[in-house]
């Protein structure tokens, strides 16, 4: 199994681009993600593990909102420090373990919910990395995998304007991901797209296709697209419409339950 990124890449990204902040559900993508991860079980301890949790705002939200026992793991030290800072913003307790997924210290079958968001597409062997997730799910527990959608319009933008970023992703869709989960024997498997609208054009060095543009134009387009994303996503957040599509959704998912016996 080959990684399409390394720890240096993530340490630089977390250190340079992010600061501690909370998750606010103003975008329909975040709102639908929380709905997907929310447990139908009430009462009693509920152990949640996020793999690739560097800088996560989602894990602190689940801890704050639902009282889950929250654990996060990532191989980037900068990412782990940012996750700890995000937890500390609300005075939350949660375990953060800085380690490689492939050398995990967690005991098998110890979590009620295991999930990752934006992780498995950075490996060239999807089955192998999913198997590492599944190993830590309890019998009767759930596995949820969320992946950026690069088969739609955003993918065409990335491939054209940010080829180095494109090369760090293994491209596939929800149908393939659902098939992998079913092949592992998971039950109640479902998949689909998450979020109604997302477009992004960056202005950092990975967006090499924009380097010939004037600086004012790069920043202007970047800011305009961000503002448009926020406005449109917020509108869908308040709307009863759920227009999750291959063309415009920012991500897709697959989820299933590990058999009890």
C-alpha cells in the first residue's frame, strides 16, 4: 500500500493554513455529516474514533453535542496539536494519539463508531486502508467513510489548475466505495453524496495553473468563490431541498454496520 502524501505535507498544511476554531453548522455539508455520524442509541458510553483527525472540528462537536467518548488519531504532530486546541476551545476532554494508522496501538474491536473524512483517498490501496478502519469497529458498530468528490465539477477544476493536488488523490466514487464495504460483509450499507454545492479555487503554490494570473485576480476569484460557497451552502442548509449530486457535492460517503456475530 503506497501513500500519496507524507507527514511533511500535512505538517506544513496544518501549521500554515489553520488555526483553532469551532464547527458551526451553517453549511449543509457539515449539517448532513453530523446527521450521518449521529448515533441512534441513547444512553450509556459511546466510543467514537476519528482516524486522520488532525485539525478536526467535527470530533469536538460530537463530543460537545452528544457527549460521546471522543478519540482522534493522526500521524501529523501539527494536526494533533490543532485537534487538542480545538477541543480546548470548549474545555472538552478527548484523547488525541499521534501515530500512524498502519501501526495503530488501539485494540481491535473497541469502538462503537469509526470514521474518517478525507483520508482513504490518499492511499493507492483502498481496500487495505479500509480494512485498518474496520479492524477497530466493535461487532454491531458502524464504519463511516467520507471522501472528497473529485468526479464532478470541482475535480475538473483541480485537475486543470492544481495538478500536484490532483496527484495526491486516488479517484473513485460512492458506488465503488459501497462495493468495498459490502465485500467485507458489512450490513445495512448505504452510500451517496454529501452537501449540495461546493467550488474552490486556491491561491497557494499547489494551484500552479493560476500562477500566471495577476495577484489581484487570484485573490479576487478565491474570495468570491468562498463567499459564494458560504451563501449557497447556507441557503441549502435552511432549505428542505437536499440536492446532493455528483456534479456539485463536495464529498461522498459510504457507511455500514459490522455484523454482531
